[in-house]
């Protein structure tokens, strides 16, 4: 600031003090005499939003967690390790129906084993037939033999009967073997027992992390649930039975309701694939725990869909009238107010009358002073009345003085920081000074040409 400008300001203040007994009262409008406080900069612009939009948009207050829609149940397919898989009929991501073929086994060895077993059965039957004929012959001869020879025949007959019994046992064993082979042949096609989506195929029996895993996993369609994850530092914020809101990541007006059914602290997840959202910010944590949401209704959800999970704090409750988040309201000692765009697209303080307070949503009911058609802005430090308001945020120049509020003297040293000497300082000055604008109009308070 130039020495000339400082001198003009001091002079103006002295004149006002001298006129103090003539009905002039110094108030916050002292900014009218101090162009570096009142006029701000023509570059200063603030973005304003319609109250109705502010009321209905998600503000990022609640913690958000990433979630994925999955099946309540999974169907695992485990293959016979003694058999060779011939062909996998489906791929990861395919929709399968109940009874649909998933894979087939190689049956070439089974066919050879069955053929070999059939030959052995034929040989066993021939042996049994021959032994039976031998027995018949021995029985016939024993009946006609002398008494001294009958014992020998009896012994031979018993040996033949033992051979027949052994071959009959061999026959039964071989027939069971063939039956086993035939069963394997009949089961060479593996079918899905459920309708669903193929989630994983692990041909080597291990997953991506090297852990043992089923050959194939199918997410069953029908009853859905939502799986989320939370880091160990924040797991205490969740409890089983807690109500949540599931929000679409594509259209945030689409929501579903549910309840936390399980927080699985026994199976921590590893990796940085899950994000944790808090107040609109996100961070990656190395160790997370899965938790599961039981849905009241899954209508409109798609298996595998990515969603947001929010704790149910009443954000979906529809309230009558105007309700505004508390951080839009400046709680002045005299009366609360909000920063509103007037009909000249300039920022002004608008006193409001507050009604009920919703502690869960941190919202106040606005009884009067504001309508859903008004446009407001967040009360950042350093705002002043008269700033140009815009509804297109791209028009805001964040390099303007309003957003860079540290002032420096001629030597480059900081005089004050607007965080310390900003809106709060102006409000304090307002408590001690005021002047009569009719007796001393603002345009006569200083010579703009001299001040410049």
C-alpha cells in the first residue's frame, strides 16, 4: 500500500472522529471509507448455488466406503484331482444357468480301462464255465468209482469249487470296477447347480495370492448383498445391526437401504484396492476388514456393481420447508445470517430465523429469511458484501485477492492475515461504531480520485 493511500485513510479517520458529535456514527461501513476493505477487487467473484440444490445434494459429511454387490451364496466347483480336465466350457464373467455344462473330463483313459475290464470279465466267465464243467465231470466219475477212490474225487471237487468261488469273487470285483469306470464316464460333464456369474477359475487350484482355492467359483444370482471394507483404525465406527444407505456411484439419487449383518475381523484383506472416504477425502490403507450389508430390497442392483456405503443418519429423510446445513449459517451474536446473492447478483448478508435443529444431519430449519429459490455460498473467511456472485464456478478466479488475503506493507512484510483480520474483525468493529448514512452518505466519505 502506498504512503499516499495510507495518509488518506488516516486523514479520513481523523475527520470522522472530529465529526463524532454531529450525529455521525462509525459502524462496519467504515469499509466505505477504506477502499482496500470495501471495494475489494473487481476480480473477486464467489460461486453461489440454489438453496434447493444445496438441500438435496450429498455434502460428504458422512463417511463413505466402497462396496460391491455380490451374491448371498457362492457355488464352488472342485475337480477330481485324479482326472484330467478336457475342456472348460465357460469363462470368468459369463452368466450361467442351472444345469449348464461348466467343464468336461478327459474320458479316453476310462474307455480303455472299461474295455480292458470287459476282456477280463469275459476271461473270468470262461474260467468259471470250465471249472463248472470240471466239477460236473468229477461228480459223475465219483459216483461210479470204487469206495477207495471216492475220497480222492471229493478232494478234487472241493478244489474246483474253491477255484469257482475265487473266480466268482474276481468277477464281482471286476464288475464293480467297471461300474466305477462307467460312473466316472457318466460324470465326465460337470454342470452348474445354480444360476449365477462365474467369478473365478483357478486351473492350478491356487488363487492370485498363492492360496489354495476351488477350481471355479460362481456367484449365485437372486438374493444380493453388499460387501464393503474398512481399515482397522476406523472399524470401531461400525457395529453389526447398524442401518446404512447404499448409494449408486453413477446416479447418487438412487439409493437402497440395508443393515450391517457381519463385520469379519477374522479375515483381514490385504492390498490397496479399497478406498476409505471421510468428509469427501479418500485415503488408502494397507490392512482392511470386510463387512457385509443385508439389503431390504435389491431391486435395480446388478451383480458386481460398485456402490457407496454410508451410515444411515437420516440423509434420505424428506423434510418439509427449508433445511440448511449448519456450516452455511453464520451464528452472529445478534442474529444468524447467511451469505445470499441479491437481485443485482451481489453478495449480501441475509438474517434468517432458525427453527428446529437436526443433530444427526447437523441441519437447521429456516423459518424465515430464505427460500429454496435463493442462491447462497459457503461463508468463507474474508467475504464482504458487494462481491460479484456467479452460478458458473468456472467464472471464479481463485487467484483474485479474495482467495489470497495476506496483505503486505511497502517493505514486503505482512501487515495482517485476513484469517485474523477479516469478517470477525469487521463484526467486532460493528459493535463499537456506526454512523448515520443519511447525514453522511457513503459517496461523500472520501475522494476516490485522491484515494486511488
